[in-house]
C-alpha cells in the first residue's frame, strides 16, 4: 500500500503517534488531516520523548515531507512554540486550514463552564469554536492569516464580534492591538510554510510517493460517528481524509486502526466497559495513562469489541495495530466486552442516542491473562500463549487481523506481523 491512514479506533490516545512514527520510517510524506492541538501524540525514540500536538509525527525524520492539511485548525502561537523545538524538517501548511484565535479558547472554557455537569470535558484549546466559525463561514483561513494586508481587517472584525458575544456572556474584552501585534509575528513565521497542500499531495501521488495520513483523536470522538455530543468537532475516520486533504477518495488504499489492548477515555461521556475497581488505578499507573495535552488522568476500561466493530465499519479498517499489550501483563483475568444489554435486549451496535448509550451495560467474555514481562519480545511467536490467545480472540471477534503490535513505548518495541505499507 502506498497511501495508508492511521486511525484511532477508540476515544483517542491509542498510540497513533508511535505507530505513525514507526511506519514513517518507510514513508515519503506524513499528513495530519484534522483536529488541532487538542491532540497529543507521543513518540519515543531511543528513550527520548517527544510530545506532538499540531505537527505530524514524521517531523522527527528530516527526509519526510510533513503536511498539515486543510481539515486542521491551527493555533499560530502553539504552532510557533512547537516547531521551535525542531531545526531539521520539511513542512507545508495548507492555505485552507483554519486559524484558532484567542477568543476561541475563551468560548471553549466559558461554554464548558456554562454546561456544568453536562460539560464535554474538552481540552480547552478552542477547537469546537474554531470549527464553529469555519462552519458558520466566518472563520479565518491560513491564506488570510498570512496575507500581508488582509489579516488585520479580518481579525478586527472577528474580535469586535467576539467581544460583543463575550460581553453577553459576562466576560471581559479582548484587546485587538495586542492580539494583532502577536499574530503578525506568528503570521510572518508561518508564511514560508504555506502552500496549496492538495496540489502538493497530488503531485506526490503522481510521483508514486508513499504517504501516511495521521488521524488525531479516535473514531468514538468523531463528530458524525462518535458518541455525540461527547465528541470533538472534526472527523478522524479514514473517510475524512479525501475531504480534509484534497485527494480523491479512491486514492486511499487502507486504514490501520490503532487499538489499545484495553480502553481509555479522557473527558466526559459514557464508557460501558469502564473499570471502577483499583485495577483501573494499577493500569493507569503502569500505562502512564495521563493526558499528553492536559495531564488529566485517563479513565480505564476493558477492550470493547462493539466499539471496535463500529470503528471498523465506519472507517473501513484493513488491519489493527494493537498497542500497550505490555501493560496487561500481570492481570489474572481479562474481560472482553462483546455486546451490551439495553432494556433487557442484547445489542451489538452503539445506539445513536447518548441517553440510550448511557444505559447500556456491558456483556463480557473472560480470558486468562499472562504474567510474563513481554517488553523485550521481538516476534509474535515469543509472546506467552495467553497473550497470543487474547489477540487472536479479538481478531476473530472483529474479523480483522492484528498486523502489528507494540509491547512498550519506544519505537523499537513495535513488531510487524504483516507488512502493510
Ligand atoms: P496518541 O494520541 O494516539 O498518539 O497516543 P498518546 O501518545 O496520547 O498516548 C499513548 C501513550 O501510550 C503514550 O504515552 C505512549 O508513549 C504510550 N505507548 C504507546 N504504545 C505503547 C506500548 O505498547 N506500551 C506502553 N507501555 N506504552 C505505549
Ligand atoms: P489524540 O490525538 C483523547 C477529547 C476531549 C473531550 C472531547 C472534545 O491525542 O488521541 P475538544 O478539545 O476536542 O473539543 O474535546 O474530545 N479529546 C481527546 N481525547 N485524545 C485526543 O487526541 C483528544 N482530543 C480531544 O478530552 O472529551
Ligand atoms: Mg494523545
């Protein structure tokens, strides 16, 4: 396959950064196609940890072209700070991506505050409000942002509107002049990277280059196919790639679904297979399950094949990359959620209505766990029998092969079972 999508199959943080970085060793291009700095992708190479939020996970390889495509929302200050850590890279940013402005962050916090108990638990990075402006046709594209004269007028009108709305919410005024001064600096910095990335990508395809599309978040956080309203404001599915990058749908050749050996979630919303015993704390500590972007403790649950089958269906997964298997070493008995019960009936799909999903109770099968340390395993055959059985059971429950797996956070702790790229 020459054009492969890396998709999160759960509620994010499945290890997409790690898998993308690993596969990128064979790639010419790595392209992020949606989201913004709500994402936090960890890449660890030879013990050195990198946390990426906006930048594609190919940024650590100077030979790879990194693309931030039109579907993204980019906070210029966050971009400036993140890119300043690197000095040898290739990067282009779409002129059609949207810009996150300071008032988006204010709205995000204020609307979460207003929701009280019903809050989504967003990352407070202004992502929802930035996509709202895009959908309302008032947002600022990167092309305007880096334009030598047009940015000022657009920013002024947006901030005037925002101040009226913030005033209505009982919040303070934003100062145009200081924002403008800062944003001019960021625009000057960003300008050299800006291009029509649809043209760049299509040229790469004509040259037969290998492209990885790196999703942020996970299918269950998709605006359309996720657990609405507890979702993000973009679509991480493979179907989102053509629209959000400007390539033809039929040019996407496959999708690797990155799947934790268990489940995690940050933020609010139902999670039927959530573990409420002290085992959740043990897994959280062993798996270092604290948000890369916000530091929040992640909620922990058993693997859920209802969710995986949903993600497989809506995203057309061609293989699974199973991560964090090492974290389950030492758990005596493993549960696998295979269906839910709702109103006394067994169901195998996710109800659309969030209140129904909240009422779903999980049905489990159990598998014996393993106790061996697997962090040094280099081949599938070296895994303990119970670990192999666990993986094979999941493969059969979702009718999809595990094509690669990982037994530790470092790049070298990733094992290919089948060549996919
Ligand atoms: P992403 O958002 O999908 O890229 O995932 P994150 O980077 O937010 O979270 C995944 C976490 O798991 C990071 O801390 C990774 O370093 C870590 N990780 C990834 N794969 C493995 C693995 O196989 N074992 C262990 N122990 N940690 C892993
Ligand atoms: P990566 O790419 C996990 C969650 C937030 C919240 C919901 C909406 O690292 O997997 P938003 O700020 O996007 O409006 O928040 O989505 N969320 C993530 N959870 N990993 C992420 O990204 C996430 N990005 C957003 O916690 O529940
Ligand atoms: Mg993450």
